[in-house]
C-alpha cells in the first residue's frame, strides 16, 4: 500500500509540475465547462507534448555525445568483465593449489596413522600369540 501511495503522490506531483509549466493548458482548463472537457483537454495536451518529448529524447539518445558515452560505458563494462574473469581464474588457481596441499597433507597423515595402527596391531598379535602359546603349553603339561 505504501508503494501505491508513493506512486500516486509522484504522479500528482508530476501532473502539478506539468500544469504549472504549461500556460496554454492552464488557460484551456479554466475555459472548460465540465470535468469531461477538462480531461479531454488534458489528454490532448499530454499527447502533443508526449510526441515532442519523445522526439527530443530520440535526438538526445542519437547525439554524438550520448553515443560516445555509451561506447565508453561498453568499453568500461568489457574491461570490468575481463578483470573479473582474470580475478576469478586466479582465485580458482589458488583454490586448486590449496586443495592439492591439503590433500597431500591428509594423505601423509593417513599414511602415518595407518603405519602406527599396523605396528600396534602387529605388537598385539605377537602378545596374543605368545599368550596363546603359553596357555597351550600350560594345558598340555
């Protein structure tokens, strides 16, 4: 609802500005006999002025200054895009290197853990097998 009230306020302000700046429209509206005639007059003036405004906008857009500015903006956008691509590529490469280092470090850690676990398992197996031998000798006697 806020947006609607803002929109209506902006339209009202724009219409008031248009009325204040157009002397002929003010004179015609004072001569209008009823609201319908006033609305027709307002529509007629808006249509005529709209055509003029559209022509002026078209001339402005097609002017050399605007075209140069558009070209500059295009070049700047392309440069920014190229810079962004380069930065993304650098970041990706850094990420690959960091991931590779982490992978190698993880592999080294896993190897050491495995060798420790294997050594511990061998020790336990020796202890267990010696206990079994001792127990079987004791039973055989």
